[in-house]
């Protein structure tokens, strides 16, 4: 396993530590599947990994603020541009877009053109009344892509979501999965070895472990 420039990559998958996110739960889920992980906010250590996972919990504004304060923004932009394996989770998916309207307009990493918007108010619930925001619970997803991270996961599989905002890609072709909660929205997006999901695979039982395992195998094959 030799990286560009002749430096040797380790066999670990990096979990980006920027002070927010389900870092340990993601790391433990990956390790339960036999993949070694390193939880770190050091760009050099992350660059030495086979691939990286970018989890997120909390508000877009706060997460992006932490990323910027820790000096990770240039690294993440360069890493995404390199085409190496990358998995974003929840707000870690949203931050890949150009901007979010959460607590005002805030700039994202900008890998995917598009924006992050709030669920509409007063979305009708199937049994009457209105759907609650945040969207919290299990939703089935329609698989729209043959991306390696989705291998062996059929359309209609349920994943666990917790969010009040969702991404609207400028290019619908990057949408890997779609689901509906009041409105249809992208549950996953991808381009090459870069993939991201709005749901939490580390909380999605067997299906989530399948997805994380697929990502681990993608890292191994791309190293």
C-alpha cells in the first residue's frame, strides 16, 4: 500500500475528530467488523489512513466552526479532491454541500453544489395531524445507485435518521438513495470513492453494519 508521493499508508481507517460527532460509536462499529480505526483530528495522521469517516452530530454552523478552528477545512477539501475513500455521516454529509440555512446562511465545504434546508412546517402525517421535526426514527430508502458502499443493500431497507435539515443537491445525479419524510429528499450522495449518508449507519443495526463493512472493503481495495 503506497500513497502518492511514495509515502506508505497504514491499514487504519481514520475517524475525523473535530470535537463533535458520534466518534466512538462509529469507531466501535467499524472495529466490530474487523477494521482498525484511528480517531484523530491531525491531518497528517488522517492522510496516512486508507480512508476516512466524517461523522457529525449537532448544528451545521457549529460543526463547520469547529472544522475551521481546528484547521481541518483545507485538508478536507484537498482530501475530497484527491478521490480517496471518504464516508460522511449525518451532518458530515450536510457539510459537504455549498451552504446551509440552519441558524442563518453558513458556508460548507462545497464539494457538492447545493444547499441544506429545513423541513417545511406543518407537513401532513399519514394518519392525520402534522409530522414532527426533527425527523427521528426509521425510514426505508430507495437505492438509486450501484455504488460499492451500497452493495448488497436492497431498495426498501430501513435506516435510522435524526435530523431537522436535509440536503438539496444541485445535481440530482449524485443522489445515491432517496427517502421521504413529508417531502422526498436525498438520503445519500456519492461521487467516485466519496460517499455520504444522512442516516446513521452506526445506529442502523445489520443494514448499517453492511454499509460500514462495504466502506471498509472499499478502503482496502483503493489503498
